[in-house]
C-alpha cells in the first residue's frame, strides 16, 4: 500500500508538471505576421547568416512562435526560420512582441504566427492561392493548439508589386480583397490590421528597383480609409541595406517593431 501511494504521488507530480509545462506553451494573444522579406527579416545578416541580434529581440517564455510543425515553442531570432525558405534575419516581429509586453504586461503570453515569404507578390496571398491558404491553415492551427485569441494581422508586403505597372495599379483592390476575405474566413469581421507602407523603391539600376513605388504606397496609405480597423505604419525613411537599398537594417527593424507596437496599443 505504501509503495502504491508513492507511485500515485509520483504520477500526480508528473501530471502537474506536464500540465504546467503545457500551459506555459499556450499563448493568450496571437498575432499573424505576413508579407514578404521585410516582414520575414533580412536585417543583421552577413553573407546570408544572422550575425547581429539587437537586445530588443531577446527571447522570453512570454513570447512563443508557431513553428513549421505547427507546434508552439519559445520564439527566438530568426523567427521566420523554416517558414521563409531563404535565410532569415531580423524582422519586426520579436521587437513588436517585446514592446507590447513591456507596455501592456496584462496581454499575457504572446503567440507569433510567422507566415511571410520573401520575394512574393500579393497575387500569391489572394484567397485560394498558396500563401493565403498556408496563412489561414497556420492561423487555424494556432487557435486549435492551445487556444488563445487572434489580436491582429501585421502585414508588410508590396516590394514585388511596385516593379510592374499592372500589379501596382491592382494593389489597392487586391489588398482590400485579401483583408476582407481573411476576416470572413476567420469569422473576425473587425480583426485589427496593421500594415506597413513601403520604406524604399530601391536604387535605379538595381534588380529590385520599383518604378511604381508611389502607386503601391498610395494604396497602402489609403487602406485605413477603405476598411475599418486598419492602421498604416509608414516605414519611409527607415535605414535600408546598401547591398540592395530595399531591405531594412536591424536598427531600422527595431524602430519599425516599436512603431507597430505603438499602433496596436494606440
């Protein structure tokens, strides 16, 4: 009987430990990170490797990410590793999460759902197309895996669409379609959206140069007037890498992450 009691006590302790461990990996507030390379992050990299991690990107058990296997784990840079097939660096996600936690500790454990993929046009993010389907699937997995509440979509995309006149002219209607359908599919008609207006058109003569930069930016800046509960953070003037004059530096991503947090909490 004594041995049986000891075994029962051990099993109870193990159950409590597992339960506590599971609860630690269940976010309360979920944020979707979507778009292309400036959301996935290219800051802090040298020769394709992440070499600089700002202190504002520090890891904490209070910030989780949904990994490629659709499981929650403690988030650490680069948070889009395994999601974007290219090598990833510093994006705005971790800075955003740390800034929100610092300013609103009651928000609870934050769950980041990275979905961004570099070099993608908005057409791939339209309802029914591959990246939209994957984003929706990952978001639903995040909800099913521990619960939590989706607090906002963070969207930073458009560099690929500023290269071609036709895609630039369609950007406004395409983004409106994307956001409207995502809200419908998630059954969250008032889902907050914080989008980023493009930082740079690149440099003339470079492959990434976007002659229709102003057309795409105009669509992004106008979106809060077209749809409710949409905010636009303007990245114009943030420091870009001199290798391509397009991707934000780690220092610029720190600023952007804080700007996104201020927009969310404001």
